[in-house]
C-alpha cells in the first residue's frame, strides 16, 4: 500500500474503503462478510474508512467490526453530518452523539458536511452556529479534521473551498467526469489551496466496469498491458498527485486484493500519451449515447437566470447513459438541492449562453428537452419538499 499526506502530515492510504455498499441479506448488513473484507483491507494497509449517517446500518457495522477486532486506533474514520436535516445547533449535537454511539468511539478523524450544495447553504449553516460548534469539537478532540463532500459544478465548488478554512474535501471524479462535476478544475483548485482531496465514484457507480459498450471493452482487451477496467480507472486517478485517496465500495475479498495490489504498484505520472489515448477512446465509446455534446467548459456560464446549464446537461446525458434513476438523482442534486433552484425551467430564452458555446449547441432547445424529460411530477414534489426543508 502507498500513502499520501493529509494537511497535518498524517499518512492516508491512497485506497480508501467506502462503506456505503456492504452486502445485505434480508435488508440487513452481512456483518461476517463485511468483517472479512474490512480486515483484509486493513491487513493490506488500507487505513481510511468512509461512512455516513444516512448509509443504512453502515456506521454501526463499522463500529462493531473495529471494536471486535480492537482496531479503532489503527484506522481513520470518516463520516458525514446530514447538514440538510439541521434545524439548529442542538440538532448537530444530537446527530453527532448518535454517530459516536454507532461507531463505538469517542472521536471522528475526518468529519464532513454531507452533500454541501452551494455557498448559500453553507451560509445558512453558519447562521445556525455550525462553525462555532465545529471549532468546539475540534478543540475537545472529538472531531480531528473538518471537510465537505460535494456534487455539482466547479464554479460553486471553488466558492465553497474559499468559504471556510477546511481541512479536506471530497468530490466525484473519474475519467468520464474529468470536465463535469467539480472536475479537474476543482481538484487542482482545492489541491492548490493545500487541501487533501478524497475521491468518490471512481467507477461512476460501476458504470466504468459493468456497463461499458462493446467497443470500449474491445479497446481495453487489445491494449498491450492487460488490466481490468476498474484498475484502469483507479490508476488514472492515482496518476495525479493532487488526488489523496480514492474510495472504493469493495464487497468481496477478491476485490479488496485486486485494488490493494494496484494501489501498491502505481506511480504518479506513470500515464504516457498511449494510456491517455486509450482512455480518450473509451470515453468516446461511452459518449456515443450522449444526448448533448456538452464538454462542461462552462463558457455559457453564468446564466443570468441562474440555470446550471452544464449540470443540467450532465444529468440529462446520464439519464440516457446510466439509466433514469442515476440521471434524475444527479439532476435533483444539481438543481433542487440548492438554496436557489438552478433548474432549466428558469430559462427565459435570452440566448446569451449560445453566443459563447464553442460546440455551437442549441442550448435553449436542449434545456427545454431536458426540462421535459427530467422535470416530472416526482421532480415537482421533490422541489416543493426541498423548498420546505430549506426554509428551516
């Protein structure tokens, strides 16, 4: 296993264990199986374990396994505050106390504001006294480092990075999302500010392994060096020195072993032009199903009406490439779950965006297409519920 430093010089394994996808049986986590996987990862040098308040049974399972094996002090625990549920400072205290009980510990090493969506949401949390609460917890040692996880565009991500003296951050990033979500722009910005960057969704929820088009599979197979699609995705990330740790939801010992082997062999800068060309070809094969040829360059932004144009198109494309659930989930996160909605229904057809688009995309037409597909009756219900929550 290899390690990279956090902000305070601690060694973090470049492979982290994502605890969201433990195997379940009859709706409950298979604790014996999860224990074998966690201990195999620890034996191979993994020391970063990521969970969250809202992952069903995850915190409790991790806490029990670590206590049973007297392993708490051998690892770093990262978990997340459900900031979207907070109504006041007392509710933060309540959730945190429950998390400590579940995890069977007296401290959390890396504590994240879960799915922080925009700067206005952070300002709301600050008004509730979250900064003072976090500082008290850090002073007492109950929380060692504070960060945030993020789904959304790079502009807002950079604003959030500047919104507080964070210790680290977590973003969705992979070779398919190089220029969407926070993307390479956000990665470099955060790293340039001295923040360790934790990577989630390195395989795009399995899409970069299980659902590759035949032409992409053929391209991998014919390449001189034989690696699994998962290993290619991980190595692309580890090739970048700005990446601190890559989370993987490993649910078999074999998967743990394969990922740990790769994490012990990889070198920063090992990708040459041939490897980069290979992944460009794979991306091109995946994007054959793309509905809108948006590259996420953001020349169309900012929209005068506040529409998240690249975010909308990324979700719209994902609807067709990854399925309705994945597309709608991303659409909700980039439009509804913000203090001010950024949905395409706010478009007034001014056309300013189209004057700046290098790809000459008919943005107004495509925003309308995305609106018709994505803003379903369910979307409107979620919107109303989100607005009610955002008021508190």
